[in-house]
C-alpha cells in the first residue's frame, strides 16, 4: 500500500510546506513505508526552475508534474499556475492511487483538497487533509470581493464537500481547529498536529556563526524576520515598526521574500532608512546559522487571519534557541531589547512530526490505516 502526498512544492525547495512534507515523507520512508510525492517541477523562489520529472530522494519516490511558470508576482499568472497544477496533479494522482492507498493533501495551491477528494472517491482511497490555511476564508479576509460573492460560495461548497469526504482533517493550531469546527467539521474528525522545525536546526553561538561575520553583524543588536512576509503577516505593521526603530541601536535583518518584503525594501530605499538589511532565502543546510544569527526574531500575523493560518517559523526559531516577539501596536526599541534578554533553551523535540508518524506510520495495510485514522 502506498502513501501519496500532494503539494505544489517539495525538496529541494525551501518553502515551509516543502520542508515539512520532506521531513514527514522521508521519516515514513525510513520506517519502511511506501511513499510517493506528487508535486510540481518549479521552486517557490524560482518559478522558472525545471526540477527532474521523476526522482528517488532518501527513499521517497517523487513524481513532478508539468505546470505553467508565471510565478507569484502577477495574480492572473498565479491563477494559471494553480489551474495547470490542478490538472496535471489530478491526472498523476488518478494514475497512482489504488484502493486502500492513503492520500494526504496539503493546501498549496488552495482547494487542492477538492481534486484529492474526487480521486479518493473514484479510486477507493482514504483521504487525510493537512490544512496549512483555510480558503476561501483567507481570500475574504484579504478583502477580495469574489470570495464574498457567488464564486466564493461555490468554492466554499466544493471545499466543504472535500472536508466531508476526508477521514481526518489535520489543523496546525487549536485556533484553526476551532475554525474548522465552526465550518461544520465534526470534532471527532479534527486532529490538531502542529508544525515543527526543519531537521538539522540547532543553536549556533554568535562567536562561531559564520553569517555574523559574512553579513557584517558582529557587535550589533540584530532583530530578524525570517521567511515569507506576505499580506497575512501585517506588512504595514512591520513597516511602521521598522520606520520607528531603524537607526536607534537596532539592525533589522529580513531573510526571505514575499509581497510585504518587496514593499518594505521600497520604503527603506525611498526613505533611506539605516541599518535595514535584506538577504534571500537560505539553503536548508544554512538554516541553523541564519536562524541563530539574530538576537531576537519578529513574528507577525494580521489579527484578521487568526485561525486561518499560523506562522510556522516559530518552531525553527525555538529550535535555534532564539527568543521571539509577536508584532503588536506600540512596540518600541526597549520592548525589543527586553524580549531579547530571554534565553530559551533550544527545542530539539518535534512532537508534530511524531504525531504524523503515529497517524500514518502504521498504514502498511488498509485495516491498519483505518485503525490509525479512527484512533
């Protein structure tokens, strides 16, 4: 029996969902499970990339399907990328799935649960939905009018149908579980399994961290934001905080990308804000160094999106033994310095990964998978 995972990105991609899925798939494969990942040939930070169509990686069979490659900058192009992935991934899943197989669908692109549920029904496979966000609610929170009109109601109906078809719906935080319950998902079907830090994250002391030297950070008080700074992360609030604190004994370090980070970079250049640095996404082998390079990390989430997403960067920050502070109105330099005085112990356990292994790792026969899903 095969475990089939569905997500738009997978290793060597460094996006959050790709790293989570890679950890889980490789852990299951190492424990003797048959694991196949259906994903795209693109990378989150490089839509023009063409990864191999088929590959074995650390015991995991990878099937990468064709998609268009417009990228995230142009909204209509992004929609086309989504549509072509839906079509290609559904065809691949139809070809791979057999009766009794387990299908685990993530939420990139949005509504991936719908074709996964359709294939699960046609093939007699069992379906688990791994919700990293809730769509179209997240679009409505963005203020997109289509999400509140007839199209939004249609998309919500399709999504709700897929939720009903699933045997288990996994929420990444209790706030999301409450949202799912409010949508009518039976509480007995909902499992809360939080995300975890990528494998290999550890605390790297400043004195021996090569990035402190390479990036000219020695002797500075560094506050970092690591990962995607998108619309859900309150970029306006982040920009306001940087404006008020830049040049006041704080060096801001932004590692990653996203629409909000691009807007912040324009503000920094236009207003000539001092001590604000930008670095691209770091390869996985340097994540321990990049997360440890800061004295404090900033975590942000627009309150309008509470329960619709959850910032998984927290787990990597904690694994690196660094303190973090959540963005809130009125933060000042003194608040940042006070938060940085905390000295949390590096967190090496990954209960979320173990919970997933417990859920799926016994799935060597349909009966055992059923027992695991009903536990």
